[in-house]
C-alpha cells in the first residue's frame, strides 16, 4: 500500500524528544492491538485521544503512518518502516537502561521472558522457582512473561524483544544459545467419548491407521515426526492447548505431554493409547541471545535455573 506525505514539504526530524518516544510507544501498541478501539483498554485512554496522538506523530514525521476508516486499520509502507525503526530505538533505550542498572547492587529493570504454552504443569518447576528467586531479590525487577510459539520466541530473542525463552530443543539457530532444562515425555491420547477408549492400552498400529488424529503445526523432533506419520492427519493445531481441545471433542486422537494430560487422566477423561510403545521424549531448553552483554537480572535468573534440581 503506497502513501503520501501529509504536506508538500518534507520536514527533517531535528531531534527525538521524550514526547516522540511516548508517541512511538503508543504507535507500537496500536499496531500490536490491530486498531485504535482495540488499543483503548491497553493504553487506558479513549479512541479519540489515541487518534490525536497518532496525528501528532504523523505531523512530527511528515508522513502518513496508517490508514483508518471503514476499511479497517492498515499500515502504510512508510508506517511499516517507522515501526521497524521505532522498535529498534525502543530496544536500544531498554538496552541502555539495562546497562545502567548494572551499576546498582540491587537488581532493577525488566526481564522479558517468552514461554511455550502449558509448561506450568511440568513437575520440575525450575522456571517457576527461578522466577520466585528473582522476586525475592526485591521489587526492582518487573517480569514481563508472554506465552507464544517456539518460532515466535526465537524471533523475539533475535530482535531484542525477549531476554530469555523456554522452548523445545529441535533445530538450534546459530544466533541463539541453548541450555538443556529437562526432557518432556508425550503419549498418544484419546478421550472417554472416543470409540477407542475402552481398548486404548492394547491397540496396535493397524488399529490406528484410519483414525482421525490432530497433528501439531509447529516443529517436532525426528522421533515425534516418525510417530505422527503412523496417524491419519485430520486436523492441525498451533499449540498443545489446541491439541487438547480437539482430543476432548472425542473425534480425534493426539499426542500431549504427560504432565499436561495428567489432570484429565486422573478424572477419567483421557487415556493413553498403547503407552508402552507410542511415546516420545522432547528436550526443553532455556534460550538466550548468543554473545549477549552481561545483565545482572538475566544472569541471576539463568544461574538459579541451571542449579535448581527441583
């Protein structure tokens, strides 16, 4: 989508003020929310106020950043470039703040951590306890935790939005550092409403050949791929919660981590199919940017995480 400057003049931006930075943060939030109205609750201001601030930013920059109206919200080409540059500026400011915080004996600053879904039921609560240890250092640390897919977490680490991630160790990227946390075992499950439930423990591979299954759309280990090839793919899901939703319909079978499925198993809602054969182990790793600068908050978190045996 093309765009034109707001006026025939193209004013140079002589300096970037605190006000400009606030406007860039607002712009970034609006883009993340997808519209002015959706950003109202996040920003805590009205849609009309957001519109005024966006107009101020466009006038400051001398260009149209987005189209808004009945056709919906959409970035212009220049808007996409400003967003990219603005995110780099804000990340640089956060980097500066982190470095200044190293001058203090008390930990101060942000920890931006990205986790894949459904790790909270993992019995080896190393991440939970490392976060608790960080909190015990004082109230100067703000933890910003986001749940996302492994690929999005890796992208967040590479572009500076995230400091630490926890994802399956499958295909390491050269720009990231991976340290093994623990292994996670997954079994093939069906729910109580599924025709296979009564005989789940004794089923053969031939019994599963034409049974509808849900398959992950995210990356898997070679072992997991081999087991999924035994199944009839009738649905896909982007995360484990999506897989659980579909299994619980009674229409599909699928693999889930044993710790995540345990609650439903105890209630008699799920049962593992041929658990002596149909399972795989996937290593989970804590991930950081390779060659990152030392940061007291991240260093403390990683240190506790690696020495926590629970």
